[in-house]
C-alpha cells in the first residue's frame, strides 16, 4: 500500500484488511487480534502472536525521523486499540497504543518487547481520537502523544538493530472483543531529529 505522505511502501500482514480513505487509512481487525507476549510466560510466544497481529509495515529511510498520525479506534471492548508500531523482528518490537482500559477509559499505552513484553500505561485521553508519534534518534526510539497543546513524552528505549533493520507502521487490535476498526488520519513523516526526547521538541 502506498500513502502519499510516506516515502516508503507499506505491506499488510497476511489476512489483514486495510483500506485507503480520504484522510489516510483504516484497518479492521477481527476478534482475538493482538501483539503481546505475556511476561509470565503463561500465554503466547512472539512468532504465534505475530501471526495473529493485524499490521501494516514499511521500512523508513536511514537516519532520524518522526512518524505521526491521528488515531481513532471504535473502542467496543477492553484493549481495543489503534497503534503505531516499531518492528525489528518477531522478538523485538514496540507499540504506542490508543487503547480502551479495563476500567472503560481510553488512554495512551506503550509496550516494549525484547523477548517478552513490558507494558506501561500512560495518561487518559478525554477525546475519541489521539495524535501519536514515533521518533528515531540514532539508536533510540521515543513515543509521544499530543495533548492538544504539546507533545507529551511517553517512553524512550532502544531495540537491537534499530538503526538498520527497523520497520514502522500501524496495527489494529481487539484481543478481548468482537473486532475493532481504527482510522489513521493526517499521517506525517519527517526526516528530522527530535532534539529533546523528554519534551518532544
């Protein structure tokens, strides 16, 4: 799939459904879709989880960049989410989610996986959409979410080979529900260096 604002093509995971819209793209994930490796070891492994993921990924140009999109999931069940995804291989990846919590709130959530997943809640969003951003600065990745005025820092981390073998893109998930649709609008890619990852500048 080709998006005019991106300087690289995107490839959908097997069986996933993505469509172009006037504002960007939309994904429709069926029930039981997720990308998560339980750190307890009680459920799933990365390879199996990948086969169950609903993703759209491409390889960005070399160097520093940001990828941002306005994400609007339909939020019908717990853990329904629209996601920006950073992918190296099936054991090293990370996602920035706009997700419905078990309490029914919609919030920013991040997951960093190096063999198993490290899951962290961010902040609650009082709106049906959220603007999310992924940045690469050298060997470091950072997640930010916009609060309407400024970019708010969510997480900074690294993954193996992140400077040379990174793919980026989108995911939709519905691990506990009957399915989830999510739109990704105003998709923007910039070849730039975020000077201060902590404040998103």
